[in-house]
């Protein structure tokens, strides 16, 4: 069993993996913690599931927040007694990155691409709904060729609330119709259906540029919310990043 760690801008997801099977997951906020605070928290989370640190054979992490990386490495070593692999440190991925500057591609995007290609083949597109919404594209040769980055749904919602004097916060859900007959209904329509439009428009353009036959996969915290409405999404795997991390751990051990 290994511990996989996906550090995002807002939340960090930790997963206990048996091969590519997700055994347990934990979601914590991505904030500055000391090594001891983080280490004790991870030990407590494992204990909640009846797992002792000595049952772990390793750990692997991808992060878009470099500032917390040292703390995670040290906490894993001190409290879990394992050395943590880090995606991007000369790690084998089995995938060529054909972008203008491969070094600037987020580690989580490569992890998603590796996992999606392994499961659905190539070409494939991954739509990841996190703090930002990213589209990652793998061409017919199995190469990562780039993608698109858009503001995440929650960013759009927060901006609408913060920048308008009279508009309230609203529940995140699919409204019954596009024409809202009150302020809340109108906001929910604009946010939800507007975002579905963004998803389908970007997905269709990326698919066309890949030759017109790419499989489109959704992952991330809000994937299930939009998957039923977006016409382009064919598969949903909320834990795609965790599975990709487990694959890279196996490839590099």
C-alpha cells in the first residue's frame, strides 16, 4: 500500500492505494503547516482507517504549490518513515511532453494525462475541475501536446459575488431551467449553464485539433456536477490523478 498526495491550490487530496485501486481518500485544505502539524495529521488520518505508518511501502506527490513540498517530504520521512517521490524530479512518465516549454507544465496535468492514456488510450482529453479548470490533450501518438486553462467554477462564483453589490451567494446546483425568474435562479443559470457551455466549447475545439476522435474524460472535485449536462464528457473518474500517481510510483520503483 502506498500514500499518494495531490497538492492543489485550494485542497490537498491524499489517497491510500493498492495498485490502482483507491482504498481511502482524505481531503484537507492546502495551507501552511509545520512539519509536526502535518505529520501528526497524516498519522491521525491513517489511524482513522486502522492503518499504521509501517504498513506503507512508499509515497508519491504531485503539487502545484511548491512552497509546501518540503514540509510534505519531511513529514513523510519523520512520521511515516517513507521517502516521498516527487513528480517532475527527473521522474520517468513514459510520455513525451511536446509543448513550447515542458518545464512549465503542471505536474498534476502530466499525471492526469498518463492515467487517462493508460485507461482509455490515445488520443484523449482530460478536463480537470479544480481551482482552475484545465484541459489536457494527448495526441494519437501518445504525446502530451498542451491544452487550455480556464477559471474554475468556484472562482467565477466568487468573482460574481465579490464584484456586484446586490447579488447574493447562491447554492451550487443545476437549475431547473435557463430562464431564471428571480435573482438566485438567474445566477444559478448563468453560472451552471454558462460553465457547461465553456466546457463543451473548449472540449470540441481541442478534439477537433487532435483529429476529431479524442475520448474526453472528466476528473476533479466538481466533475460529477457537470458530467451529466456537458455533451462532450464521455467518462468520469474523480480519482484519476490518484490513479496516475500510483502508476508513476510503480513505473519508478
